[in-house]
C-alpha cells in the first residue's frame, strides 16, 4: 500500500474537487435541471448552492473533532456498528451507481457526438482502463494530475463559454421566473445532490495533510464551482433558448459544435481533448472513492487488487441497459432525486449525534488547554 | 530479472498503440469527399425529397496543382432519398469515397419545397446528424436547388466552400441578406413567436425588361439587372418563414431595415441612398451605422399592446450631388436631418406594416423585449405574442446623428463653377 500512503496537499485536493464537480456542467446535469426548471435553472442552482452549504458545513464541523477518521469510521462511531455499516453500504451503492451511470453517460457523449462508428463497449473499456489505472495509482497521482491540468482545463472552458456568450442573446433569460416559483424550488430540492460529491469527500478526509486544508479546500472549490456551473447554465439558455434547451441532450457539446473562433469553424476538436482529461480525472477519483470505501467496509487492506473486478463490473453494468440513450439519463435523474434528501440529512444527523455525545465539548476544552 | 520485468511491461504497453489510431472512426483525408452544400427539392414520391450534393474537389486550387490541373473544382449529384443521413450511402453508388459533412456550409432549399408544410420534417433531420453543425446557412432558391448548384459558376473563387463562405459572409455584413444560421432557424421556430428570415438567392435572372426593379437593392434576387461577365447568380433579399414554412419574401432594402431594428444581427456596413432634400433629381449616398442597441419600450397591458422603438443611427453623408454644401449652414443641416429622419421612419414603418398585414408575424425580435414584461413562461405563452402582433400599435423613431461628411466635407458650389 505504499502508493496511497502519502497525503495530498490543499492544491491537489482543491483541484480534484473542482474537476470532478466542475465537469458536471458538460454532461447531462444541466439537462436534468432544465427539464423541470426550464430557463430558470440557474435560479434553482443558486438555491441548491445555498442549501448545500448546510450539510457541507455540518460535515466539516463533525470532521473537525474526528480528524483521524474517514467517513466510514465515523459512520460506525456515530451510528453504531449495525446502522453505521448499513449507511456506509448504502453510500457505497450510491457511489458505485454514480460511477456506472456517469461513466455510461460520458461514453454515450463520446459515441454519439464524436466517435459515431466506434462501438460503445470499446470506448467504455478504454475509459475504464484509464480511470482504473489512475485509481490504482492512488490519490496522490490523481491529485497531481488534477493540479497539473486544472488551469488548462478551466481556461479552455472559459474560452468556450466566452465565445458562446458572444454568440448568445442575454434577453433569452427572461421571463425570469420561468415555470413559476414552485417549480424552481422543487427542482432545487430534488436535485441538490449534484453537490453530493462534497459529502463523499469525507472518505478521503484523513488523507489530506491537515484538517485546515480539508475545510478550506472544500469551501474554496465550492466557491469556484458554483459560479462556474451558474455561468454555464445561463449561457446555455442565452444560446439555445428555453424551448431547444429541453430537447438538447448535452448542451455543452452542442455549444462547442456550434461556436466558431474567428475563421476556425470546427473548434470542437480543440476542446475535446481537454474535456477528456477532465473526465479521466473525475472518474479516476470516483473509482478511487469506491475502492477505498469498499476496502474500508469489508476490511480489505490491499484494495488495489479490487481494480480489475470493479472495472469489469462497471463496464458490464454500464453497457447492460438495452437502449442506453433513454434508460441511463432516467436512472441518473432518479438517483439524484433519491440522493438529495440523504445528502442533506445525513451530515445534519451526524452533527446532531456528535453534539449529543458531547464530542464538541472535548474539542473546545482541548483547544483551550 | 528487473530488466526482464521492464521488458515485459513495455510489451504490455504495446497494445495501447492501437488505441492511438482512433479506433473505428479513423478515416484518412484521402478516403473522404467533402460535401459543401446540400440542396433539397421536392420529389414526386411522398416522404421523399431530391437531395443534391455539391462536392468540392480538394485538389483543385490547392498547392498540389500538378496532380489535378484538368479536373473540375466541384461536382453535383442528385438522388431521391428520405433524408440527409441515408443519402450518404445512396450516393456511394456513384461516389467512390466516404461522404463527410464536416465542411458543410449551406443547405439550399427550393422555394417550392420551402412552401410545403412537410419541409420542416426533412430539415429537422439535420439536427440529428452530428456532422451537420448549427452554423450552416439556410438559403432559399427561386428555382430548384439542383439547378442553382449547376448554374452557379463564380468566375473567381472557384473553390465552392470559399465562394459560399465569402458570398454569404459579405452579403450579411452589408445587410442585403439575413444571417440565416440553422441555429437561429431552430431557435425561432421552436420559440414560436417570430418569423425567421432565410437568404434568398437565384440564378434564374428575369429576362423581361419590365420586371426589373428601379432601386439597386430594393429587389429580391433575380430582379436586378447586372451586365458584364460575372457570376450569373444573385444573393439578395430574404425568404420569410413562419413556423418552419416559407410565407413570403422581402427585398434587400426591407431586409436591411429588419436587420437594423433587430439587435441580434451583425450588419455592419450599410451604404445606401436617400433623396437629396435640396434637389429632388439627385440622391445622397449615406453610410448608416447603428450607434447602440435599439431602444424598445412596450406596454403589453394596454389594448391593443403598444411598441415604441427608437433606432439610434449615425449617418455619414458621403456625396453631395446638388453641391449645396449643407455642412456650412446650420439650418441646412437641420433640414437634411429632418428629411432623413422622415424618409427613414417612413421606410421602416412601411416594413412594419408589411409584416403586420402581409406576414402577420414579426422578424424584429421584439418578443424578446416582451419577455421581460412577464414573470413566468406561462404568462408569456398565454399572452400569445404571435396572435397579438398584427393588432399592435407600433411606431418607429429614428434618432439620427451625423458622422462624417466624406473625406472632404466641403464642395465648391455648382453655380460657382458654371458661371
């Protein structure tokens, strides 16, 4: 286990979150929001962001007194052996489904937008091999890859959004409240789990060099990712309008197919590699989270040997649905909806139990001493 | 031992080289032909259309001249097909290589097909194909698209992709044709509130003398007499689409007015003529530029709803054929300004009335301003912009400012020279 022994610093850690949450604006997450919140999806996102601060803050608070534990240890410690394990297994199930469904969507994007003749399974195999390899190398490698590529990825993304903004029309955002206040709030409530990644960060909490980095990194990344997705949602509406936005499956890719930079018309080939690198980092990280959690629950020390098994599982489950283009987005939306209350409530409960147990008192008195 | 392990590892990495070739989608440039334009015409059979490919020969006009000196720069193929996508294979019975839409620039539709209800079914297949980009321009041709492709033979720019790119790009800049990207077509058609304008073109030039129009651009393609040995096709004016179906035409000048009033257009270089207020025999050439966005004030609650649009224009007066030197005289300038404003307002109102009475739908993008007046989509939909538009009270104001008066503002007086 020597490869995963080392800890990562705040830079790598923040870069990982920014890439794994930031890339959500390029898959079908915007479409999920547009489906019900229409052109006001960005208002929903503001609500989601405000709501998400609560669980993230509680989570950080709980970890402040249990700095040596990861999320699974903490679950067992706070909820007891049986319930703690159930919660952890549930988390594993959701984490694994997220890995399968999200990767299936990425494969669908690649095979329907870029490599139309390549069989999906071939793309899937390549994607999973790359990400599985990344996960096997461990958090340090994922972190340094993320940090190395972060600025290139964000700058190209900014470029794409800027050109799209120039092509779009700001008036298309109106009517401001789109489908009505209630729909906006409902969307925010049911889809707030798009930031559930922050909850899963607890799994790697002890692998970050200090608790201060863990806390600061999470909030810095959050403060970057929210405006980024917000901007993207608004620009998609400005470019495609509320009617087309519902029928377009992957607005980001439709956008880079449409824009042209000066005399260069087919610029999607320029953005594609950057996007792919971000996707690799994201799935390597998800893969790693699943590995660690699995290892922790079933007490498997050498969890890198799980990589081939999980890879094969991911591929088979991913290509299993008969018509992936319809079933996968439906399943994903369904998962987001179920995960939302859990993402909101679990950290609150954790904090509550910790409070009742008096964990925070020890901390404050320890600090005083 | 360690050495050997390294070798084995290297061997294991070798299969990854296969991945580098780009899997199944790898195609060499040599194995593809590039379609620059697609033409759509009505077919006899229901559910089918005649599709024409305009295919560029990449070897003509490039630096590898030696190999292809005598080959044609382009060719056309017409086959009856159900859509653009199946056509790819149908065409392979005569074309030796794989057909690629990567460089597609224009989709041409004959006026005949554009006026059909069915037309939209065929055009929407282009949204499904990944290679057909949303920045392809839609052009309506008076004759069959197939004929247009055949007759259109530019004297220079024989490479077709350059021709269409430059021809359309320039015509949009000067405002005689609209910017008709497919993206706008889809957006406007789906929003269901405005009219979409497509480029109008033809190579079928009127032969009868009385069918020519007087003013240079106040005509649609085919009605302007141009002598000389130039290209025999014209791009001028606009085809008006309502709900994905062509319902009328606009002349080049009318299109310019629409482009000026509509903020989303990028018309940047308008030279036109305005009657000279001092001598009715002559006309002043002016350059019109838009200072800023059109200011639109509307009252959607009054019955009928009211729109007041103010168009801020800067006008450079470039000629002075009556040689009356308005620059020197404040009163004269004021008079010129008033007459210009009156003239332009009249012209603009004429277009507005035409859209209200003839088309019953507006191409100015004013519904976008109206959106701000509503809180939710439902309220906006219930208002039903398209139904209300013909009854609205609209007036257009021109807020005019003078820019330059040519390179040299003053001219000697006519009488001074002639005495």
